[in-house]
C-alpha cells in the first residue's frame, strides 16, 4: 500500500508516518530504485492503533509498549470503556437532577424544592470532579475566593493536579479543607496587606510559573546539579557570614520569618496541611524529601544571631 492510501486510511500526515517509521514502530519495504515505500497490512494496523492512542495524548514510549504487546491494548481499551461507562452514569444522574431542578420552577413550593435539588446537584458535581486531574486546584479556588485562595494556588498549584481517587486521599482532602477553613486569618502588616491588594492575575501567574519551575528542578535534580547547588548556596552564605554588617541587617528579617513560622506551626500547619498534601501528591512527597535532605546537607544554623556554620 502506498503512503497516500495509508494516509487516507489512518488519518495521519506524511510527516507523522515518517516519524513513526524513524521511531521503529513500522517497517515499510523501501524500493531501492526510487526510494518509494510499500506499507504492509501490519504497518497499517500499527499506524491505526497509533493514530487512536495519540487521541488520548499517550506518549510514544507507552505506545511502543502497547504495540509490542497486544494484550496491553486490550487492557487499555477495557479501562477506557469502564471510564466512559462511569462517565455516562454520572452524566445521566446529573441530567436527571437538572430535570428535577427545572420542574421545581413550576411547582407550588418550587423554591424549597429547587434548593434541595441544587444541593444534590452540587454534591454530585463535586464527587464527579474528584476523579479528575486538577480537582483540588479548582476546588480551592471555589472554596476560598480572594487573596487567601489565590496565594494557596500560587504556592501549591504544581501539587494540586492529582485526582482524589482513593479513600485515603479523600480523607486527606477533607482534613485539608477543614483545616484551611478553621484557621484564623494571619495578621499581616499594613505594608504586606498593600502588596497583596496590588497583586494582579499576571503577577500571580508569573509567581506560579516561577514556583513550578523551581519544583520541577528539585524533582528532577541530579547528583551533579545538587552538588553545584550546594556549592553556590554555601558560597553565598559564607559571604554573608563574613560581612558582619550584612549579617546584622538580616536579624530582623530572620526574626520576622521565625515569628511567622511559629504562628503557622502553632496553627497545626505541618500535621494538618503538609502531611495531608504528601498523601494527596506524590510530587509533593518527593519534593519535600529532596529539599529536606539538601537543607540538612548545608549544615547551617539560622537563628536570632544570624547565620552560622553548624558543627562539623
């Protein structure tokens, strides 16, 4: 079969077909005289599978595994069918509740009935979303409008993409929401309040991107990069230690930071938020471990006296 016929059958471009050949997913026969390729039925079967799997945004590495083992394709299709069946049930349930909501407008005690049905719809939609990526981020934005929610998203967005798809995760999610809702607002200085009020959506996006890049670095950091990072920070801190004037000016900042950390700790931040986020996000667990090991390796003491080297 010529490439034009393969294109028509698989809905793939020439460049895509050539790329999959380069990746070793197909092996057409090449005419040595003119360089034209002849595609076998096996090639067409593989390209058809690839075309479908790419619709699911599946990476090439995973596609190679499936092409090599047909049973994996069956497993994938069965899992997708199960997801579609669950989705169909959820859609039908929400459709039914919406019909009840609309009927409430025509009944005598319509407002009471409408409130009841809307409450049921709200709960159903929340339960539906828990199995989807990005649920936590969307919910935090909805549950905590204003600067509080915005700053949570800005700092923790990269860790809020996993679905809440197990009982353990659901319990951790409930604890986090309850904790965030129950804590008293932290009192900020007038200067800090002014900074928060002036934050734009663009500022938050930039901050969120900066944090995401930093997190990505720490999740994928190599031993060589870790060594260079340690050398750089150690050098910077030694320069600060060597300058008494700079070290003294840091005392107020360290004291303020210490007070804020003490306040957060007293609110139960670590056991109620951090520990539960580790359950909800595998990336957060790894990130926390990597940063903790790195901080310990620096062997520095930061207190009201400034920054000093720890005991050897």
